[in-house]
């Protein structure tokens, strides 16, 4: 049983680390603030959630696992909303889209 838990924790840690790496590369490489925010909110949320789940399983304590699941739920519920609000505020402040963007739905006509 210990080997199964160790393999599960290892897979979750590697998966979470990979998603966090993708999020950090996206923040560095993407052209504008909106794309960067998208990478940070989506991949960062999944990566941190998988890492929290790995910690909860590794602790082998029910209360720690429930706290990790509560943290993961909190990330899932708040990260996309906060990224949307930040992007909307950035658009109102005047940050422009990159030239490769297809359309701007918030642009006033």
C-alpha cells in the first residue's frame, strides 16, 4: 500500500510541477497581459491544486487531506474570477492587446 501511495504522490507532484512550469513559461513568453493572465490562472491553478493534493495524500492524515481539498476548491473557484476581473480592469486602464489578437470584444465602437 505504501508503494501505491508513493507512486500516486510522485505522479501528482510531477504533474503539478509540469503545470506550474507551463504557467511560468507562459507568463514569460506570451505577448500581452491578457494572455499571460490566462496562462497564470489556468495552468497555475491546476498545478497548485495537484501539488496540494499530493501533500494531502502524502500526509496520510484525513484532516490534512480535507484541508488540501478545501484549498484546491478555493483555487478553482477564485482564480478564474480574479483573472477575469484583472483583465477587465487592465482593459479599462488602457493596456492594449497584442497585434496578433483577432478581436477585442470590449472595444467601444
